[in-house]
């Protein structure tokens, strides 16, 4: 049983599937069930896609760092890009009637729906880090 796993992935769309596959294996290896694994899969896919596309803008010089940490009652995931950073408050609320047809902003809503805790920060050294926790 591994309690943590750290990955460095390239800024490629293929990294989304790689991160999701490794997240599922890590969760299952640490005893988490289907309901937790499904939530983690969707949240990891969305956050890595955001890091690759919006954060790093597909730059070959930038990577995406992914950390999985398991405890007896939760799984924590941290995903960091090395882009210019952003403020989550600047993303329009996709549930606002004026934004219902917009394609952006839904990923953040999904992450918040699937995970128990979601928070963004702009760490020293640049970029954006999202920290997500799923309780068992």
C-alpha cells in the first residue's frame, strides 16, 4: 500500500488520461471504493486538462506536477501548473443564467461537486495549484 505518489507530466493532452489512470490505481491500491474512484477520476481529468490547456498553454517547457496522498479516511490530490496563474473568483459562475451557454467555468463547478474540498493557490515559483480532498 503506497501512501503517496508524485508525478511530473508533460503539458500534453495525453497527460490527462495518464494522470486519471494512475489516480484510479493509487486509489484502489489504497482501499478506496468505486464511488470515491469515480469522483477522483472526473476531478483529476478536469484539473489536469485545465493545467495543460489553460495553465501551461501546452508549452513543452512547462510540466504538470501531480501528488496523490492517502490516509485512512481521505485521498488528497494536488495538481500544479507553471503558467501565469489565475484567480478562481475571476471565472464566471456557469450556473448564472447569463452564463448558461458559456463553455468555460464548468470544470471548476464539476471539481467542487465531486470532491469534498477544493482550493486554489498560487505557489512561490509561479503557476496555480489546486488541492482537492475526497473523504471516504
